[in-house]
């Protein structure tokens, strides 16, 4: 088990559940349908990252490589992607113009993609060297 990956995954999952409930109840009357759907995209991807980190962390003993770069890319990507989406969806509630955060969202998404590509590359190298069964 990789403790940091499991902890990060669980934190992302718990926060996604809390933010989902917050969005469904507290923001339901304050956000437009479009902004609420945008907010939910952030929750969905945060949950995906959390579950991914949890699964990889729990199966880390089968891996012969460090998960630190993967963990960093996925966690930072999730924070940037989902965090920017949350702020953009709620910007009118804050009375602020946060459109400058628009480019942060795809950067976060790119970091998540790179994290998974890195993970896949490492797993494929393990298989090539017969370190991974299956």
C-alpha cells in the first residue's frame, strides 16, 4: 500500500462528496442550471481522481516503481482542474470576475492526463521485464 496515495484519494473523495452535497443543496437556488452543471463536472473529475489514487495506492505493493510523480500530477491536476471549475461556476456569487482562471482548467486536465500516461508507461515497462503478472 502507498499511504500517501490512499490518503490523497480518500481526501479527494470526501471533499467531492461534501462539495456535491453543497452544490445540490446550498447552490441549487444560487447558480444557473449551466453553472450547476459546470460545478458537477468538477465534482465528477475530482471523484475520478480520488478513486484512481485510492485504487493505485491500495495495489502499490504490486508495483516496482515510485508513485510519487503520478500522485503529484494527479493531485495537482485535480486541484487545478476541479478547483478552477468550482470558482468559475460560483464567481457571480463572490461578485468577482474570475475569467482569468479559464486557462487553469485545461492545465489541470493536462496534468491528470500526463499522470495517467506516466503510470501506464511505468506499468508497460514492468510487464516487459516480467515484473508484473498477468
